[in-house]
């Protein structure tokens, strides 16, 4: 799916890439929009205008997704559980506290429990979903007294 022009309205949360205006991708809220300018602001930052022609990439937030949060939680929790399991298996040679489980079983149980708890935490926290807005390219050709120039721009 692609975001529609009508969705880039005041109040929309967006991620903008505009080389020379913002560094990297800038996440902000749209304050106002005209035909050639978008005024945005992020929490704790002063609002500023971005010329539409300078925007190379635009994404619109679709809110938090519990499923995406759970997937991210499984990955983080599983990775942390794996690391903890490997450390415990390597340092506790007697396995006195683990009912004589093998090192592989300790690592597996730790990884699975980390994934389980990570999924729960991730689902509670959620993860923001972003939908890409295709910036249409506008081209023009100008001829002036024997000179030819080309221009490329973006419009909504």
C-alpha cells in the first residue's frame, strides 16, 4: 500500500528524508501544509519548513502494531536468552542449580524463555508501522537563447 496525498495533513506523523534540510530520516508531526511547503515539528524541537521539492522520501505512521512489537520482542528476547544461556552453561560446570541439565538444554531453555518473555513485552509495547509515500518526479526542459537546461523536482 502507498500513502495518499490527502493523508499528509496537519496532525499526521511522518518520516521525511530531505538532503540538505534534515540529516537522515526525520520523524515529526505535520503542522501545516501548502502546495510547496510542509511545516513539521518533533517533540522538543522548533518547527521548521521543508520545501516539498527537496523531499526525496516520505513515510506516514499507521500507529503501533502489537504483532510487529511481538516479533521484535521474540528476536531481542531470544538473542538475550541465548547469550545468558551460553554464559550460564559455560560458567556453571556442576549444574547444581539446574537439575543436572546438559549445557545444550540450559542454552535452549534460556533462549526459549527469553523469546517468550520478549514476545509478551514486545506485544505490550508495540512497534510503529510506517507506510511509504511515493514522491512523483516532475521534470521540465528549458531553452533560453541557445542554452538547454533540465530540472527535476518532486510534487504532491
